[in-house]
C-alpha cells in the first residue's frame, strides 16, 4: 500500500493517475478525486501558474548568470 501511495505522489501525468485509479483501490480513487477537486479551483490554478513563472524566472536567471560567467572567463 505504501508503494501505491508513493506512486500517486510521484505521478506526473494524467495517464499515471488513470492507471492508479484503474487498480480499483477505493482510497486511491478518493485521493485522486480529491486532487481533481482541489486543482479545479481557479485560485489553485493561479497559484500554480505563479509558482511555474517563479521557477522559470529562476532558471532563466541562473542560465544568464552562467552565460555571463563564461563570457568573462573567455575574455581573460
């Protein structure tokens, strides 16, 4: 049962969630249904969009810093 919960928490696609739900374990179906209910709210979606933007901005800043560092090294 622990492995089933771990697979639920690690699921990244709708297909993975579908496979877990198809196993017919009632508590897993309830957890997946609760997930869909929570993620359906506009407030949740807006927070997720904001988090994704922050992650993207951080990755872009890191990329730019590395690129600038490489240019500095190349100039020396």
